[in-house]
C-alpha cells in the first residue's frame, strides 16, 4: 500500500513509525512531515490546510490510504475533499469532527444524551458571560469554543481572574476566532485520564489508557501547553472505571453521533476526569492525542493499517485490539520559553543514539524539527518526545529520563516530574 500521512508533529511521527512496521506499507509519504519523519517517509512540502494540493498529490501518486493526523484539517473538512476525489481516508468527516471543533456542540451533545460531564453554559457575548459569572461558584473553568492547540482552557480561582479570562478569550481574542463563543464549566477535581479509541461509525474499540501533563512547569504549574509528557497505562484507570465508561460514555457517544446524522469514523479521544461522583468527560478530540499517541502506539500489537481499514469499512467488530503487557513514558523536550515565545533554528545533537528512531525500546519522536544545511535543528515549541518502554511505569520513566539526557540543544527545557503520580501508588 501507498500511504499519505497528513501532519508534521510528534503524533504523526508516532503514526508513521507504526505504519512502517506493517508489511503492507510499500511506500509512506508525509505532508509536510519533519526531520524525524523523513527517516521513514518521503516528506512533501504541502501544508495541512492545502486541501486541493493534497488531493491532487494523493491522486497522482496513487495513494491507497490517507491518514489525517491533525485537528485543523479534520475540522476544516479535508476528509470530505479527499473522499470526493475518490480517495480512501482514515479520519472523521467535517460533520463528525465538530465533536472536537466546537466545545459548545460537544457539551450540548452530552447533555442531550445523558453522557456524564461537568455542568456548563454556552455564551456568544462577553457581556452575558460576565453577568453569569457574578453568581457562579469559584473556581471555574473557561473554554474557548474552537480549536486552540490544546491551550484554550483557563482555570480561574477568583471572580477577578474569571472576568479577566472572559476579556482575554472573547474580547482580546487570545485564541483567535476560537474564542468567538465561550463555554463556562463547573470545576471538577480528580485524576485526569486519556482514553483513545478506534471507531467505525457504530462500533468502538478502546486502546490502552494514558495520562497527559498539560502544564508547562513541574508540579503542574505554569501555562497550559499542548502537552509536556505522558505515560501509559494509567494505574488509576481501573476495571471499575472502564466498565462504567463503556456503559455510559464510550458507546453512548458513538450512538449519539450516529443519531445526530454525524456518524464518526476514525479516532475519538476521551479526556476523562475521575471525580468522587464517578468518571466525567472533560473533552473530546477527533484524532490521536499528542503526546498520548507516543506512548499508546508503541505498545499496540495490531497492524495499524488493518485496524484503520476496518474502521473505514465498518467492520471494526471483527478486530481485537491487543497491547503489550508493559508501560511507556514520554518526556517532551521543548524550546525555552514555550508556550509563550521561543527561538528556533538551534542545532540538535545526540540524535544518533536512537539509530533509525528507536534504540532498545527508547524512541525519539520529532515534533518541531527541520533541516538547515543537512543539520537537524529546532523548529517549534515542542521539539522532541523521548519515549521509553519498560516492564512497569517506574522502569519506563527512569529509562525515558535517561534517554532525554542523550539529546541537547540550546534552550532545551523539560519537566522533571512526568509520571511522578505513579510514585503515590
């Protein structure tokens, strides 16, 4: 098969590495890709929002399967454009990708179909939002309705913070047009868990659990980021939790989308909060999480192409997902100053320790890298994801941090407590 992967981050590198393991993968292309993906795929300089150019390229190259990794092109309708060109595509169509594209839509969906989530209200004007806050309990959560690179969520401890947050999101447009609508949500406490799933429109098969670390600094301090690291599986995701979610959340979401005339085929990412009242949905994503993909996919035993094609063809019920009885931890190496401002173009050394991307169960997934004069350099806020597997989470964590020391570049920054929660068990 000839495969085209759309995207250029750590998630797409993890997908490409998974695809490359399949004996069915004859040739892999990636648009636009990055310096790490270029080791296992042919990268082509087409942007993820250049829909017509992507369709033309895929048609001319005789691509058998397009895998759309990123949220923006999914929400924008890339799958619809590619399918109209006669291509097979893994990912939800535009009318289903709204599950991630609009937080207001997803909250209304959960309310309508009785899917457990936090209490909330949607607002189209800053004035109405500010009036609502006057009688609200603190802390409270503000969410920009649209896509904001995982950063459009503010947790406000006081009324003053909340009012400033409304101004920032809706009036100052901190997150651009994503803030045209605002969701104000009850603040929930508990453990956060991420669960990725394959969906074929009617059947859902969940993958192994993971837990992300969103805040920039150690001890969950600082600004929200796209994710500073993750681990899998989550020891807090028990069989009891899984049973509850299968009955009240996972299949219920798939059924709800089908009932709305928006059948979902692709990946649904469930962001869960394990509260003292039971699991609640924090958010949905319509694609693999980043960096969750970097710890989940290396543990998956299945041929990823087989699973993706089963989703497209509506026969996911024939597939049994299987994962290694091990654990994985990913530590993100970021540019100093991320997520606010940072410099690019610094040479990266030590990458050769990972060979072709993996060394003894340790992987170097490129997120924001490029080439300058044949040298791999930094090209983004999150630069690399260093993933390691181990017999358990503690071993995987130790191996990941050891491997993180192999690599260096000017301004290199990372959290030192990824997976530290496992020490409490």
